[in-house]
C-alpha cells in the first residue's frame, strides 16, 4: 500500500492529518496520534500493519 492509499483510508475513517517533523501525524479523538512516514512508494508491511492496528483498522 502506498502512502497516498493509506492516507485515503485514514481520511475515510475520520482521521485528520497534522504536520510533524519527518512524519505526518494523523489524529482522531479516542485514538493515539499515528505517525505516517513521508516517503514515496510502498510502506513496508510491518509499518503498515502497525499503523492500521493503531487506527483500529487492522487485525490483532
């Protein structure tokens, strides 16, 4: 999954993007802030799994 596809998924699930240093930080009430790295191409599988789990969208 690319960064842009992940951002679309987060946005569709009510998260909002806040700018950070080397990462964008996605926030939604009731969830911890979720940092998403700013790089082109696919997000590594482990990183993607952790982001989706923190957003309540992944499997346990």
